[in-house]
């Protein structure tokens, strides 16, 4: 009896499992790790720090000391040095945002409310990678800034029915 078709099917099955395993390893399903990462701007060649809470947040002198919902993030680091940018989007309460801003050292910008078309608005369309899907369509946003060395940052928040929709960018070494 010829076992060649069975062996070939077995080999194809193993090959498919290896390819699927490699794909999950390179782009892991977000629900395995908690916060949902955006796809890295540099694709599979992107460099990023390890764990979100233990490595990334402390690197950017940032913490999330209270409840946030729908957390999405991206950490884009420079391959040639310590420079990097952390992008976060989440919804939260005013009290929680106040705690996050205080711990991050961010203060209201001047003016504290800006339209996305204002020159001083921290997130012009060219400043945010397209894959994040960040759109600033409201008439005005609350704007906060963290001047600092080596970490600076920008925060914009929009009041919505379910709380505040918050967009945060922390930059290390710029």
C-alpha cells in the first residue's frame, strides 16, 4: 500500500502550522497580552521595548494609575539609539485623566483648548502614522503638554458621552 499521499498531507500540515505559528509570533493577537497594540509603523522590522507596563511606560516616565478603557498603544523606537515615541489612545474619567497628567507632569497648553487646524495643535495629520486611525474631527480639544528632558509629551482630550477620549504621545530623546 502506497503511503506517499498521507506523508505529503502530513508534511503540508506541519508546514501550515509553522507558518501560522510564525505569523502569531510576529503579530500576536492583542487579547493575549491585555492592552491592544497598534500595528508597528515599521512592520516586522520595528524595534520596541518588552512589557507594556513594566518596560514601556517607565521608559517614558508615564503611568496609568487608574482605570482606562479601550487602551491602544504603539511604541516606535529608533534602532540606532534610545530615541522613541509612545502613542496611547484610551477613554477615561476626568478624575483619572487628572491623575495621569499630574504623574506625567503635563500642564494645560496655552491656549488650553485648540482646534485641530490651529498651528499649535500637537497632532497635525503628518505627526501620527496612518495605521493608528487617529482622526481629529471635533471643533476643539483640551490640550496638555509635558516639556521635559529626556521625555516630552502631548496630550489631547475630547469630552464624549462615555468620558474623555484621550490621545497621548510621549517622546524620549527628541
